[in-house]
C-alpha cells in the first residue's frame, strides 16, 4: 500500500538531481569500461567495431541497473528518487483503470470516489515536487469539484493511501458496467 508523504519540493528536486547524477556517472563509467573491454576482446583492430561497442554499452546498462537495484536502491541518497518512482507507479496503476473509475464515480461508487481523490492528491503532489505549476492549475478545479462531491456524500476528502483493494473493486465494477 502506497502512502503520500509530506515532502519539501526544493529538497526533493535537489536530492533527485544528486541521485540522478550519481547513477549517470556510474552508468557512464561502466558503459565505457564494458564497451572498451568488448572491443578489446572481440573487436578487430582498425575494423568496424560498432556492434561490440553497442554490446558493451548495453552490458553497461544492464550492470548499472543491477547495481542500482541491488546496492543503491535502499541507500538514503536514493530515498527521494525511490519515493518519486513509487508515486508515479501508483498514479499509473490508477490511470490504467481510469475508464472504470470514471464509470464508478458517475455511479457514486465509494471505491471509485476514493481512488479518484487519491489520484488527484498524488498528481497534485507530483506536479508540486517536479515544479509543474501550469499542470497544477489545470488540475485544481477538477480536484476541488471532486473534493466537494466527496464531502457531500460523507466520504473523507483526504485519501493519502492507495488501497490495492480499491483498484480490484473498481475493475470488477467496470466489468459489470459494460
């Protein structure tokens, strides 16, 4: 279950830039080393070694990804990037069933109403963290209208958690609505 956290947007951007730089330098170093190694082992002196260079870079990408996931992912300097990744994944899981959510919201389905509210809150946070002020303005009216509708139905307007049960319930509801 994913839960929204209170995060300072400036600190988030500063920390994600730092972690991105670390991962990019790691990838560049590993990709160059593995490309050099594959050319040295399999290439032809003076020949076209594009394939070996490409193979080395792809190997570097694979090795870098494995290092990030196995060794760096849980480190404190990756916390903000990890949170941003989890937030975007959570929002995508909601986006993937949005047609079901919209049908449920139209029928005042409580799970759909909560999911849409979580989506609005999560999207608002993502835009704030990434500094997308124009996207925030576009979302504000729709989010406020939905918040008022929740309150009128007696459903709490603050929905900081994504309950996987809601996603499943809305999928079943969407299948019934067809």
